[in-house]
C-alpha cells in the first residue's frame, strides 16, 4: 500500500534516532524523552509532507499517553 511507505520510513528513522539519542546502554530500551521524540517526529513528518497534520497529532497523542505511563519516556515498542 503506497500510503504506508512514508509512515514506515518515518518510523524507521525515528527508531534510529532513538537508538542514537538514548542514554540507555546498547541493547537497552532506547528510551528518549517525549519532548525530544515529538520534536523530531513533527519535524521529519513535516519535511516528508505526505502525512496529514491530523494524523501526526493523533499519533503523538497516542505516544504521549504511553510516555506518561513511563516517566515521560518513549520506548521503541511504543511505535
């Protein structure tokens, strides 16, 4: 399905960003603060241009709910 490709590519980029930016040891959860995740995701999604703004907001709201249960941190398994 072509419309899923930009999202899959973006999520792959976010996974790599989490692995690079985390303070967890290698092989750990690769947690990053929600604020950092939200900033990067919004920025990259905006550059991509194929993901509607409402979809970005809905996705980040879901991730924030998860992060709120995890001391404000986003884990790879959340997305």
